[in-house]
C-alpha cells in the first residue's frame, strides 16, 4: 500500500481472486507467511474487513497464528474490484464450476470471472485455476485467451484440502501441478514449491480428473457405508457392531467410514460434474447420490414409524455439513429439516458453531423443548449430551452413553 492507503498494484507478488473464501484464505495465509506480498481480491468486503482486523471470517484451524504473523509483517493487500490485480506475479483464481438445477456444470460463472479480470492481467503473467473445474476447462480457457489474442500463461493446480484444516494440509500434502504450456507448468511448480513438500506434475485434463476422482471416490465410500447402514438397520441389526466386527484388527476393512450425512459444497457437486461429463453414463455416481441423499429420507421414514410426529417437536443437533466447522453450504441437515416440516408439529435446530442461521436456538433450549432429537452433525460438544431421557436418533452412534432410539 502507498502511504496514502491507495493500493499499489506493483507492490504485489501474488494475487488470489476469491482469496477471502474457504479455498482462498488458507492459500493466502501460507503464501503470505512464506514472505510473499499477497493481494486478496474478493467481492466480500465483510470478509476482507474481518481479515484486516485480524479475525477469521470462518473456522480454519491453525490459521489464527498465521494471520497474526502476516498482519504483523504487512504482507497482505486487499482489493474488491476486477481491476485490482497485481501487475507482478501469478494470479490464482479460486472460482470453481457449480452445477445448475439440472445437475449440469455451469461454466458461465468461471467465464464471467475471467472476463472481469483478464483485461487487467498482463501478457506473460501466469493464471492458475485452483478450484474444481469441469474436465477440459483449463484447455478451453487457454484457447479462449488465444482467441482474444492474449498471451497469458494458464495452469491448473487443484486444491485438495479438508475444510477447516487447510493450513496444515497445504504444508503436508503433495501439490498437483499442470499447465497448458511447459512454461506455465514450470512457473506454477516454482510457486507451489514455496509451501508444498512435493510437486506432482501432469497434464491439465489429468489434473482435473485427479481432483474430481478424489472427491467422487470419497462420496462413493460414504454411499457404500450408508447403504450398509440402511440394510442393517432395516433388518433390526446394529450397524455399529457390524462395523466394529469388520474393522477391528482387520486392515483390509480399515478405510470403511462410519455412516452419516454426506454433503457439503464439493462431494455431491463434483460427482454430478463427472456424471455430466460421462453423458449421464456414470451409474456408480448416480447410485451414490441416491443413497447419500436418500439417507435423509430413510431417517424421516424411521422417525415416522417410531413416533407420533404430528404431535411432536423434533430437535436437530448440528446444522453444519460436517463436524467441527461452521459451514452450512449444502448441508443435509437442512434437507432433513425441510422434510420433517411436512410431518412434525414443530422442528427446531441448534449448532454450537454456526453463526449464519438466525433461526438456530441454544442447545439447552432445544433439549428442553424437543420430544425427539436427531443427531445430524456429530460435533464434539454432543459426545456426552444429557438428553434428559428423551429419545435421540443417532445414525452416527456418536453420543455416549445414550444410544439411538
């Protein structure tokens, strides 16, 4: 920044577009902590203001000490306009490819972002795509830029971090690097060598598939165990006992996850992108989606058969899409809530971490007012929950000593 507080675009080593989001912040902090002057370009002025003030806008473990350090070093810069792109160094774009209501990928969002920033990126600068993209997007962007007579280097370097633990994982996991030219690939590798312990090089299409396949494989793993759970539970068997019998001191079954709601902003979306790419011939992916989304309907069906929902208040425990974070994007807890509204007298919810839902109640009020409770997200706070003798439906078999109703 200049003495007058005006953003100096020459005083930048790296720009991260969308840098105040869940993908961007860990990346920004790691690069800034390595000594680079990093410009966070983001439309979310609230998140930028929070970062300026030294407050993380969402849960990201191990990030607060890094934020404190980089603020002290003065290595962060902030911009909110497409024109505010550093004139030096790479530009990383963390905007991914969403799916629409027909479960088809929407490339328009990526193109809109690029159309906004490309006029402010110099020929010879490196443009890196970071989030999940539809297969072939990296090469498509390179051709699009060529048609505009631009000589911008294009790379795809996917993120593979677990949300909430990005700082630790960026420093410990290999980074996949690809480029549409050898020069783009080399420059991207040089950049990520600053923070990653190992670099894995491949072609852009291979990198795009690697990102998608990783998430889809995990989604299918969850579908497998959720299908097992529904089969066992429908037969009156305890799936947690079955899972223990399968896994205990038996390495070949050690990776089988426990059952539970599988959602969030990536797994479902990426599975549908792969299905769209395969012209809807990805039967395994569609089956996984039906199972994971269907677990919510299974829970509602079980509750309807066991309890008089029409005269009951149902309390939902945990609304984030996974434990120990505050992100409710694509959380199946809300699908359960909406489904139960058709059957229960009242549905109330709580979550100790979520701050973005004004309808959430404190835990003690939910316990007091509920006739039945459902554990949706197994936050640590619930481990030894006192339900005051009220039934708790616990797919996860997480709460102790109280078991599922």
